[in-house]
């Protein structure tokens, strides 16, 4: 949960920077990643995707590209979510077998 929240903070900062407007706002500041110079001319907007978490710069000609969210956020969030699901499943199965043992009196 904390890792995903960390990613959301990055996305929120990128959205705030993109919505700021004014001087030096074209291309969008979050879209200025290494190598952005050749893509900057075609940036037409952005979108936010929540699964996987990312801020996507939309372009007219080069193709959309994600930015702003650290590379480790999505894999770590996935692994922690998977671990939580496994723990929940094991706990549910264990509580079910405990009830069966209690009912049979063993």
C-alpha cells in the first residue's frame, strides 16, 4: 500500500506540474525525460493510468510514453499485493480446517 501511495505522490506531482501552465509549460514538464527532445514537438496531452500506475505523455506522431513513476513501484506493488492475497488465502483455508477439527472433536 505504501509503495503504491509513493507512486501516487509522483503522479500527483506530475499532474500538478502539467496543469501549472504559464511560461516554460510546452512541452509538459513531466514529459521532459532523457531523450525527450525528439518527442517534445508532438506532445499533445497526458493521461493517468492507475493499473499499472503511470503518467502517460500522449503524442501525435511518436507514440505515447510513460513517465514520472519510479520503475520499482509497479513490480513491488504487484508482489506485495500477491503476497497479501496468498496470506489471505492461507488464513482462510486454515480457519476452515480449524472449524472442521472443532466440529469433529479432535
